[in-house]
C-alpha cells in the first residue's frame, strides 16, 4: 500500500465519520423537536382510568391539536399537576391523565351516582362504576377544565383538587401502542 492510498483511506474514514456524526446530530434534533412540540409516548402508572386505560398501557400523546381548537368533553388529556397537588408533594415533572368532563362556563354536579353537566346527566358508558360520592354544583371558571378519571371511585381528579388550569395541558391521548392486543385509537 502506498502512502497516497493510505492518506486517501484516512480522509475517507474521517469524512464518513463526520457524515455519520452529522446524521446523528440531525436525528437527535429532529427527535427532540417532535417530542417537545408534536407527540410523545406515555405510560399509565395507575388504575384511575379503568376500564378505558389499564396500568402499563403505552400511549401516544399528541400536542398540536389544542393550538387549533380547545379540548372537548370526552377528550382524554395529559397534564402537569395543578398547584394544590404540588403542595401535596407531587412534582411538576409528573403527569396526570384524565377525561375532560366540563368546559369553562359549564356547571358540574355529582349526585346519586350521576355526573351532571349543565343539569343534564352524562351518558358515561366508559366508566368502571358510578361515583359513590356527591359534589355540589360548581361552575368551571374561564381558563379551566373539570376533569375526572374513568374509575370514578379511585381517581385523584377535579372532584378532589378542583379545576384544572388549561395552561397545565401537555396534550391529548390519542393512540395506544402497547399492549398489542389493545392496540388502537382511543375514543
């Protein structure tokens, strides 16, 4: 092997290394941007959303739709804990997942095992069992939501800690990718 071909092979090696490094950096930036602004994976750590979501389910949480339209009743949302939960020892990097029940300006009442929004009982075929508690009529203030877990009697939600500031929303849970036998879109 002559000296010229040795230098060419070193240049080729360093050129390839530089190209691969650039590709890795671009991929990492792309992954960071997608996770920060578009979508991210999440897992379910508790039973508060049974039967819709089970402990250990893996979800895709999309983050863009709330820029174009506000959350709607029935949406399953992921959010940072509100101040009252932070005061109770939860940390700001923990995330909660619940279903939107009422929007700003609407009233919520829980009575005799039924949830009422604007005095109309909700048809909730997604809950584990009816709530075994009552809640006097509350009006959701501007900029807030009333959220509840589908496992009504085992959920740390708005009936316990109050209204959710919309600014705490992380995203909308839209898709379960694990376990495979429950793979699919969330309704």
